[in-house]
């Protein structure tokens, strides 16, 4: 045994310890303490060897060997190394050897504050983070001088569907402590092309290089920013760093860089920019260095940020457990700031003219939201403002104008002088003089790159030179259409893998922006059809799914703009995709029973088809192919942009009698009030169910948890859909926040409906829904003309809810009601109505459904309306909440109800009514034998009303849904409900054979009373009974969790 130890000790000789010391790095003092080397001696060794880390480590190991004697074994040293997380090195030490392929370090290179840090800072400050003001300008400026904030959101999981997206104030809030607790320091930054992903990355690198203490990466000693389009399959991480970031004369090797990072993972941040531009190794057996890092198989303790486009994020199932951030590009406010403060600071009047143009043509949220395109628009305006005197009417025209801005810049050296062009000929291609000719010449490359399975957005210079010729590339560089990036490539010596690599310059080329490549590709695709129909068919038949079609939408739009025949062939393919993927879901889409996100995707597909028709200016020749957009005669679109409104109007203008469109629904939704939430439920029952699910999930949260969730969102509420939610309590706010975010993703915040309103006069509509169109008032004259046209005389449903029209606007519109004699359903919620409207309402004697919620703000006007009710003998549904009604108006209302024998649903609120009018009103309601749904809301004296309801209930045998809510008293408190009154009502409800739901909200209920109510409804005679709903926070004491878990029909609101 002694002999064995002697052999081991002998092998731990000075040579072994010297070689080992070069692999340990900055954990050496921790290792020394684990090996029981005195701490004072360790400090002395560090002081005696400044700048020579390897020598300090060797002295420590030598001291340990001498003091431990026979106990200085490979096993002891290996275990200590494992505790220092040097697992790979420990595995070699256990076997008494070292990895031969790892060269010894030179000491200072492994100091985290060494030359490497300086090299990275220099590269970011002088190369990566300097950008040109335009694609053709050679001079670049630091990004700090031009950077404008973009919209950033952080996604967090929600209970059922999609993501809860929390707006961030700036890039400084990336890598939040909340996100780190959930997923560690791994994040995805996703966004559309040109939305600001790479610019945000450059700003992060700039702040780190400038040692900005507000930077979210300030705590990391090293930051590596790698462009994935410049990374080749099977390339190691260290090799990528050498090629992209470090100087040619540096002394680093890929092996010692990788070892340095492995030994300091928690102090290293890595940004992979452009995952969608990366080509994974085709051979599954090949090394997957980058993918191993992204999957967490390597460097799992480093801070990782990956940027990608949304379509790639959907496909990236193997990259999981990441915090997801989304970049939305410029907000309208960001656009204004960029134009006035960055681009036209010295000419504010010209900048203001551009802003006005963008607002009038609704380009702020469709085009200018992309920072790169905002830059082009600024140059277009600056170079030739007369171009915008006649604004482009289509996307194709707009990009034609933008591309015309790409003119040759300063004279540059011809590429024939480059060493890359040795052996080449100046006759590779004909000289290109015009930008359009240049775009056409680059079209084949652009098209082939985009139609690959993994889209190719960057190309090797030699490949492009062979395909296009030097002159085309030279012209592309001078105009700014093409961007050339120098890249360092390696040629490793054959003698040894450890020898110094020889490097030479190589170039990669990309288009100024993906949308420019898509424009080139689209123009060329149309040309392919002219030259070779079979080849064209080969391209479009590669579009086999909805997601693929949406991803290539710009290419298809530009091709359609260039050629009507191309548009026709493309639509043929899209019709086949619709029949295969979407047709089975059509009913769910038009009925609103499909999930919101599925509806959104389906609508994007419909919009693409409408845009193709619009860009092609088909004059109706494609309408027959587009009939699937209005299956069952209905066009239903949510939150459309002005561009989509133009496309829809163009389509409708050419609809023939055989192409039936009898229903048009253009909906803008919100969740800012209970009224708007009910409207959401009317149009999308699936959303109402989802909202209920959210409420049930959050009902289990404690008050403190709800406050925390609210606090994390509330300071960042900036988007229009979220504003106005401040009045919700914590429970209501977090329950609704999820759905608000879904709607925010879907809807454009501002739409000009004038084109559509001008087109509907040509249609034989029976249903017109314009819910939530808050700018409708500006177009009310067009709407009136449409309603007065003979074609709409058979209109049966008109929904103008939440349009926020003024009394003057509605009075102007009221005069057209006399033409709608067949109208059966009228919804005017949340508009300000006047007396004239009430007078016209009395003439619509076929009305069955009438919604007047929040419309009457004057008691005298209300009298006109309630008087009109008696002239509506077929009225079966009346929504009359949140209106101003005095005592005389209530008596008129009561008399009118006597005439409404067909009424099946009555909903009204009574917070302003004197109680002495209630007995007569409830007595009349008790005689409405067809009544199935009764809602008496905002009652100041709920106990008395419960008593009266109990008396009349036996005569209302068909009641299915009864809802009652209280109201705060003068002291701001809710009324405590009387046990005897509510139990009398509950017992009578349980005797009804059709009861489905009983709701009692905004009143205080004792826990014993709730228990009695549950026992009573457990024995309800109705087999349809599903829901007993009470206010969550008004049960005293509020220990309802056990009841909630055991009583299936109990709902806490």
C-alpha cells in the first residue's frame, strides 16, 4: 500500500503541476482552501506573483503537495477540482494525466479583466455599434447618437392560452430579476424583420462597452455578440468568436477561449443575433456546438440572449425554458421622436410634414413602425418631397418609391482590385445603370434565398459574384441595396491543430433589409411566370401551409402588384391551402367559437388574399377565387388596418349578384369596461369562456399575490387597449390583462373606414356590424348615404355599439332609420343619442332586439325612448343599463313594458331610481310570462328588491337566468344581504324547471348564508342549473376555498 502511494506521489511531480496550473484559472484560491492550504499563504502567493496567475497556482499546488505528503493524491486533487466545478479537468486528473489538446495558458490571458475585455469593448464601440444614417452613406455614427426606443414586451405564462405580455419602458429592463428566477439568464428576443432586434442588440453591446451602469449586462465581465448568419454549421463557439470579434493578430485560440468561458460561466453573457438566419447541421451525427448551447447542454450558467423572427420562434420547440421578449418596432410616439429629434432636428417643419403624411395615410403602425423603413421614408422625404404629393396607393408603389432612393453614393474602388476577384472577368454581366435593372438582376438570388426551407438572407461573396457578376455587386454596394460584411475565415495548418491559423478576408453579402429582398424576389417571381410557367409553378407549389404563406406574404404581394396573372396563380394555391387547413374551421371563425389566436391566424390568411387582389388591381377578375373569404355570405374582420380596409373596399366594389355578401362585420374590441367585455362575449363566445377560466384561476390567489401581479403590470400600462383599466381592482385587472394582450396583438389601433363605407352601397346587406369603430363619427355622412341607399332596405341587423358618436352625429344618422323598415336588431350601446333618434325608433315596429346601454344621458331624452318602446310589439330582448331615468321616465317605462308581451330578456340598472317606483315596475315585470332572462342591476336597496322578486317569481315560470347586483351606499360600503329575504328567493328559484344561473353580486354575504344557499341549490329541480355566482371579496369571512373546490356550480366573481 505504501508503495502504491509512493508511485502516485512521485507522478505528482513538478512537470505535472506546472502543466496543471495553466488549466485552473481564477478559482485557484478556492481550490487551495479546499486542499487546506493556509489562507495567509494564499494571499502571499497572489501578492508575490502580480500578473502571473500560472505561477501563483503552481506555488499553491507545490505547497499542498509538500504539506500533504503521502495524502497528496490524484483522488484528493480530483475531488477538490469537482467542488470548484472543474469537472472535465477533474476527470483527467483522476486518471493521472492532462488533456493533451489543450495548450497551457500564458497566465494573464485567463484573467477576466485582461486584453480580451479591451478587444471586445473596442470592437463594439468602433465597429458593431456604429451605423450609417442611410444605406449609401459611408460615414457611420455611434448608435447612442441615433438610437430611439422601440416597443418591448416581456411574455410570462398564463393559465390557458398565449402569453401575458408586460410592456417594458426600455431595453434597460431586459433580463429582469423576475425572469431570472423563472428561467435563469436565458432569453429570446423575437420580432418581425426590421422591428429593431439587431438595433436593440447593438445598443446592449454599446452600453456594455461604454460601461453604462444602467445596462442590464453591466454585471457581466465578458459579452460576446455573434451574428448567426455568419456562423457555419458544425462551427465551434470559440471559432465563431475568433472569426467575428477578435483582431487578426490576437494570441487567442478557440480552445483557450472556450476553456476561459467554461471556467467563468456566471460572469459571461452571449448574444446570438438572428437564429432564423442560422443553418443547422444537416447531418444529425455532426457536432451541434451552437444548438448544444441553446438547448442548455453547454454553458448553461451563462447569460444567453437569442434573437429571431416570430415564425422561427414558433418552430423552435427545442429551445425551451427561456424568458420571451418581443420587440414591436416603433410606437407612433417613437416614430415622431425619431423623425423630429434624430432625422429632421434642424428642419422640424419638414419633419412635421412627414409625420402628417404618415398619419393621414395611416402608415405609422403599418410601415413606419419598422425602424429601417422609417429611415428610408425620411430619406425619401428629404431627397424628393414631390414624390409624396401623390401618395402611393399600394404597397408595391410605396416600395417602388423607396427603392428609387437607393442611388449611387461616393465613388469607390472597383471590386476588380480585390484579391477575391483574381482570375475574374469584367464581362460577367452587363453594366447596370438603373436601380430597377439592378433589382431585376438581383431577383433570382433574392427569390431562391427566400424560398429555401430555412430562408437565406445572407450570401457568400464568391457565390454571388459567380451568379451576378462583379458589376452588379459593385452597383449594389454603391447604391446601398447590398451590404457587405467582412468576415474572418480560418485555414488551419495541416501539421498540427495547435498551430497558428492563417486568416484571410472573406465577404458575406445581404440586402439592406429583408423587405427589400422580398421586393426583389416578388418582382422576379412575376417575371418568372412570363418566361417559364413551369418554373413559376414549382415556386408557388412550395407554399403548402398557412404559416408558410403568411411568412412569404410580402413576396406574394409584390409579385401580384407586378402581374395580374401571377396574382391569379398565387390565389389558386392559397385556395387549396384554405380547403385543406382552414375550411373545417370556417363556421367556428364566423360564429366566434374558435379560439382567439386561431381566429387571428385565419383572419391574417383572409387579409393576405384581399391584399393580393388589391395589389394586382384585378378589377373584379379574381373575385370568384376569393369567395371563400365570405363563406356563408359573411365578411367578418377584427381590428383591421386602413390598408386592409382599402383592400376590402376594392374587393366589395366588384362583387356581383352571384357573389353574395349579405353580412359585413368590422369589429374593434376592448376590455375597458363591463359593457365592452359583454360586447366581446357577444362576438366571441370563446373569449367569454376564456375570461371566465382566467377569473376562476385567479380566484385562488391571495390578496398579496394579486397585488404583486398588478404592481408588475400597472406601471407599464402604455398601450391603448390597457389604458382605462386603472379602475379595476387587482383581481379584475389580472384576470382581464391576458385577454387585453391577445386583442392588442390582433388589432390596429386606428382605422379609416371611409373606403368600406363608400363600397357597401353596392351590397344587398341584411347585417351590418361596426362595433367599436371610434372614428366612425368622421364618416357618418358616408354611413348615412349607405343606409339610405335602396340596396340596404332589407337590413335586419345594425350594430353601431361603442363607436362613441356624439349626439349631433347620431341625430344626423337618425334620419336614415326610416329606410330600414325590416330592421329586427339594433345595437347603439355607448353612443350619445338624442330626442330625434327616439322619435325615429318608434317607426321601426319590427325590432326584436334593442341594446341601448350607456346611450341616454338626459332624462328628457330617455322619456322619448321609453315612450317609443310601446310601439315595438315584437321586442323580445331589451338591454337598458347605465341610462339616466327620473321618476316620470320610470313610470313611462313601466307603462311601455305592459305592451311588450313577447319580451324574453330584460336588463336594466336602477342606481338613480327612487325606490317607491319599484313595486309597480316589478309588478309589471311579473306579468311578462315569456321572460327568460332578467337582470336588475345596481340596486341601492337590494333586500327590498329581493323581497318583491320572491313575490313575482312564481308567475315567471320560464326564467332561466336571474341576475341581481347591489350598489355602494353613501359611506362607500356594500349592503349586507338579509338571510331571510335571499333564502326565500332561493327556495322559489329552486322550484323553477328551467333555471340555469342565479347571480347575486355587489352585496355582502355571510359564510353561513352562502352555505345555506349552496345546500338549497344542490337540490334545484332544474336539470339545467349550472351556476351560482357571488362576489368573491364580499363573502364574510372570505374562507371560500374549500367550498370552491367541492361545489362545482359555485362561481366567485
